[in-house]
C-alpha cells in the first residue's frame, strides 16, 4: 500500500510539473526560473527570443544579473532581496541586456515560489521588451516640454527645469543669472523675406545660444521671438562677457550662413538674490522690463 501511495504521489508530481511546464511554454511573456541566489535554472522559448539565447546554455547556469544593465544591478539586487526576505512581488522597469550585449528596456515582474519537500524555493521572473513604449513616452514627454522649431525648452519645460535649478542655487548659495533675449527686427525680416526666413532667424539664434552657453545652463524659446537663458554659477560681472560673446557670433552669421539679413538681439538680465529669495516669475519680469528699456534706448539713439 505504501509503495502504491508513493507511486500515486510521483504520478501527481509528474502531472503537476507537466501542467506548469505547459503554462510556462505557452505564456506570451518571457519566463525565467532561477534559484534564490540568482542562478538561472530554465527559460521558456519567449525568454530565449527576448534575450537572444538560441541555445538555452547561454542562459541556464548563468546569473540573472548578466542580463541586467550594470547600472541597474544595485537597484534590482535590493529589489530581489525584498522579494526573497519579505515575499514582495516585484514590478519594475529596467535596462536589460541580451546575450550578444545589446541593450533594451524591459518590464520585469518576479515572485518567489515556495518549495515543498525536497524541492527548494525558486524565483519566477516574467519579462517583456517595452523599448517601443519607452521611446513613445520619451517622444511625448519631449513634445510636452520642447519647442518644435528650435529644439530648445518651451515655456513649460523651462519653468520646470529652471525652478529646480533655483532650488539648488538657494541651497548652495551659488550665483544664477537670467538673460532675456528679444530678436531685433523680426517683423521686418518676416515682411521682407517671408516667414521661412523668420523661422530661420529663430533657429540661428537658438543654435548660437547653444554654442555660447554651457550644457549646464537652461535654454528656452519663451515664445515668439523671445528667448531665455538661466546661466548657472554666474553673477553681474559675467554678463558683459556672455552677451559680448553672443553678439560676436550673431554678427558673423550673415557671412557664415550667407543670409540676406542681419540677426541681433536685445538683452535684459536679472540675478537671483539669495537673501530675498525671489521666484522665477519675478526674475523673468525684471529681465523682461530691462530688455524693453534697453530696446527703447536703442530706438532713441
């Protein structure tokens, strides 16, 4: 009777294993089975395709960490520890790596399956490629904060980035200058040469701002023919240097780009005062006011 009982258990176990293996193979997700130390025990066909493992030996016996981007490993190590010690379910997005070293962005879900009898607990990891979705998300995010004509921040993007920089400046007591630029004679350029020429002028100003200021500075097309730059680690003494450099480059555009019109800007500035702690809008208003004062002075000359 004992022998028959053991046989029935073995049959049930085999049937159970066959049932779960069928589910694993039919799953639309890539499934990886691993021991609790991260050693891969088995992968299904979808995982072979996802991770570029034509032969299972490229994965089985290896660590799951080998298929995770190096910069992501500490974060996922901590997550897997929580899964194992606290029984949490992991749902996370992370950079992954195929067997040939190519990178992609993936969505990972994982959970431990408790062992029974002589069977040890294992990690079940489901993963899928979400690279296209992430690219789409990045595109939408860029469209939301980027001016399509110049590629600089739009008004919304500038406010988000600049407010963060002002918080850092307040904490670090570092200098910040806001420069407000208005392109001169835009109406005349549009009227005489057409709106394509006007768009070209705006693009040229944007490109010149990029080459004049540092990557750490925040650049934006504020709207129409107005541009803003939030220059970090700068003060009143640096403004003449920055504006002179910009003016020199703009003056050369007529010759370098072979365009029939001159490109110039009028500038207004404001400086972040730590003791006052003025907000971004106050700085913009101050620089805008000074810019119009400077423009009025030019007309009166």
